């Protein structure tokens, strides 16, 4: 006959066994979902206000325009911007037997954000464990389907959300670092580079956003901030420099309308500069595919 202590130990062991089984099931489900996505690219900055989300959605839109099957995960739990930038504010996630389905955005992009689950203007007042759980569910339970690329828009800093993505997606294809052309931004964004390197996340390179102002009347470029700090930071860190995106009034107009500027104003100075970034990212993905393809 079992004693009360033995029964308690047996109960604790059974509970632990159930938790381990549940974790294994979650890991397997995550592996299956993410296994249908060829490439995963995170966009980080380390600092807010540098236009990281704008870079993310325009990267995604540019690849979707090229015919890639693209998804966008807005992993910024406290300040989700992707729905607004893609004109999807107010949309809601649909559910079915396989799970929850992403919202369909421009050019057929599949989009997921905490914003789709909350009433407008309601803040997300969550601590770390809740945020980590939400991101895990976005990766594990959302029916992404077969994608060529999943772009992940991470919040500023090097806290819970970036750490969770690094933990759940160790096979990350690369990270795009976004900065502004000033010393303050570069100093803080350097920490994001160090963060990615320490977690063995391949760095595709640095994008210098808001690099000069393009006059809408004469087309002349004026450097509002000291030019070249993004390139200098990339060189000092030993990572690639992907390109400089100028401030263009058309970008602000398109952002308010929820339309990616690379689609809406493909002939703008910003879109033309962005083409260099797109070309380098695409080249990296093709090189990665060739290395992963078994030789006959």
C-alpha cells in the first residue's frame, strides 16, 4: 500500500511526464509548420524609430512581386505596425480544423500580428512569458502553408521577442539590421549585431534607412544626418552593407495609405535605392539554396 508521500511523488512524476510529452508534441508541430517554409529572415534594429517595419513590409512586398510565396510575422507584441503598413487594420484571423489562418495581404502575402486579435487602440500589457507564448503560437499553430520566405519583424531591443525567435528558429537564414545615419543610432544598433552574432544568427547585412532627403521638386539629395555611418558601422562589425534608403515624401504618403512604396511608387528614389537591397538579399538566398542542395 502506497504512503501519502509516495502517492504525491507519483503524481508529480506523472505531471512532469505529461509536460514533457506536451513539449515534445509542440516541438514536433513547430517543426512541421516551419518545415514548409524554405527561408526565414528576421529584421531587427536594436533601436526604435529607424523604419524597421517599413523595411520589413517593403522587402516582403518586393519578393511577393517577384513571384515568391511570402509571409510576414509581426513579432512586435507591444507596438505592432505591420497591419497598418499593409492596409490590414481591423482584419481578424479565421480559424478552422487545422488551426488559425494568416490574414491575406497585398500580392497574396500571408500576414500575422497580435493586432488581429485585439480591438483597435487596446494596448498589449504583457510580461515576458505571455509574449513568448504568443510568438510560439504564431509559429507553431498558425497554418502558414508552403512559403518561400517568412519575414519576421522584430521589436526594438534584444529582449524576449528576439530571443524567442532565435530559440524556436535555430535554422534562421539570416538577419537584416536596420539603422539610421547618425552616431546615436549606430551605437545602439551595434548591440543588435552583437546579439545576432552571439546567438549564431547569420547576418545578411545592414540597411541605412532615412539616408538623406530627396527634394520632390528638383530631385536633389540633401544629407540631414551625417552620411555614411551605417556603412562605417557595417565595416567595423565585419558584416555586409546592403544599401542606403533616402527619405522620400512618397514613402510617408504610401505608409499612411497602407501601401508598400516599392509597389505603389516603384519609380521613386527610395524604391530604386531599395532595389539594391532586394538584389543582395535574393542573391544570398539563392547561394544558400545551392549550398543546401545535395550534389548528384
